[in-house]
């Protein structure tokens, strides 16, 4: 039974990885709603309109109102056309998003070009479409947009139009100042783009990993519910099988002397009795194990977690500290069982010969410590442990697999149950790894 549960758990994790890869493939296009971009563009139209009117009529600076109005109107008309042609829930593909963001970039560059170029204090706004792209679009499309943005920024340095200023005064920037502004805009654009991409990518990886966590947890819960489903099936099938058995007996009395049908009727009756015996065993199995499936002592839970991993040539030693008479009785939590099982499996994978699982308990807390005699965690892995998609613990153990998504899922499930985890090396490093999991006793016993 333990081996079957281990196989199902491993299959669940494999399916989780498969589903996660599918999710990553689906999210690689990074589509976002057209309505989101339309609203941002309306905000840009409003901001540009207010700014142009304020500069022209409040500050009374000379401004090419016609040209500026045409550029702002082009953005507004494009927005109206998008709203009319496409539904609000329309999702943009990478190429469509690149086209719209490129249009926004060129429109902003055109408006800046006729109002002073790099001397315009609003010149840094040319970075906005680039930041949006890096936060929501594939990297290669975003790189194309940032190249276009840098080209537009360079073109602004050669704008022949003066910055709108007081009549009779011309405000022109020296080439050195223009170079400095160009460098400031370019560096801000690259830094903001890199930051937006890193943050959005980490958020996306975390979201995918949490989705895989939920999938694994649902599979574990499904496995723990199979016993109840068997009892329900036995109850539902009992009545129709009893009816079949009664009818088979009547047919046997009716056709007892008919050699052609007697054998078939006897077979029908024997098979119905066999089905009833199977259902009785299922019902008794459910009744006998129901309480065990709901609550179990801490030592039994640890033994159940360790049992599937005893067949790989690594000795697993269980140790207990505390009064056995006051041992906590825990609710069977699928997330806790999976999380502990994954940590024990990792310890077995990286151990040389032995894994020790120690339990400690008192009236306030319950502690489980998992130790192995392997190489331990390297310094660069130790501070990042628990992140999804991490690298291996040690390259000497190529057979063991990574410490990324599986460990992230285990850590997340255990923390949801109220546990606090600490990863460290034994004896200051080099003598194996140690994982300490601690719960408030009340949370573990109350489930």
C-alpha cells in the first residue's frame, strides 16, 4: 500500500511538472487584455492634452498646436477604432502588442520632437512603452522595442525645434548637456526595463509553481479520499447486486431441469455472490481503516512517510525525543504527508549511507528534524533554497535531480499547515544537510 501511494505521489509530481510545463508554454506568449492597453492610452491622451493646453494657454508659451493636436488625435482615433473593432476581453498576441506599443512610442517621440526634443522635461516618458513591454511581453519582442526607443531618443537630440519658452528668448541645450540627458534616459530605460522583466518573470514563475502545488495537493487529497469512495461504491452497488442474486435464484429454480440454461444461471448466481463478497471486503476495509485515515500518532505518520523510501539502499533511522505517553496524535493532512515525504526523498537521494529522522515534542511544539550524511548544501544554494526552479544541491549527485519545484512545493505545503522550516548544514557544513520543521502542537493536532 505504501509503495502504491509512493508511486501515485511520484506520478502526481510528474503530472505536476507536465502541467507546469504546459502552463509555461501557454504563458510564454504573455497575452494581456486589449482593454488594459486602451485604458492606458486614454490616460496618455488626457495627460498630453492637458499638458499641451496648459503650456499654450496658461504659461502662454508658443507651441505648434496644430501638429501636436494631430498627433494626440491620432492616438485617440486609434483607441476608438480598437474599441469598436475588438471586444473588451480581446487578448493581444506578442506581435499585435509590439505593433501597438511601437505606435505609442512613435507618437510620443513625434510629440517630443516638435516641442524641443531632449530639452523637453517630459522626454523621459518615452520609456513608458518599453517598461510596459518588458513587464508583459516576450523578451525578443521587448528587445526590438527598446532598440526602437533608443533610436527615437537619439533622433530627439537632433530636433530643430526649440523648447517652447518665453517670447524673445531661445532656450537651447549645449551638446554636452544633450549627451548627458540622452545617457540618463537610456540608462533609466535599460534599468527600468530589466527590473520590470525580472519582477514580472519571478512573479510568473511563482504563480506557475503555486499552481503546480495546488495540483499536487489535490492529487494527494484524492488519494486519501479513495477509501471513502470505495465505501460509497459498496453501499450503492449492494442493492442492485442483491436484486440480481434473488432473480438468479428464481431462475435457477425455474430452469433447474433445462440443461441449456442451468449452467449459465449458476454462473450468473456465483458471480453475483462473488461481487457481494468483494463489496463486503471493501466495506470492512473502509470501516477498519477509517479512524487510522483520519488521525494517527506522530511516530506512525513519520513511519508512513519514510516507508516508501527504504528500498533504495539508504538506511533510514527514526528517533524520538519526548514522553511516548504524551505523543501527539495528528490529523492526516495530505499536504503534510507529501511535504515530509518530499524532504525525506531528497535526503535519501543525496545521502551516502544514512538518513536520520528525529521527532521532538512537548506541550507546546512538535519538531521533525531530517538529516543526511551527504555533502550538504553549498553556500550559493543555501540562501536561495525553497525558490522554484533552483539548480542542483551538488553536481556530484547527478542522479538525484534538482532541488527546485519539488522542494518549493514541499516547503509551501508545510508552511500552509503552520510549520516553520530551517535549512542548514550539520556541524557547520560538509557533514550533511539538516532540515528542521517545527509546528505549534495545537495546529498539528487540530489539523
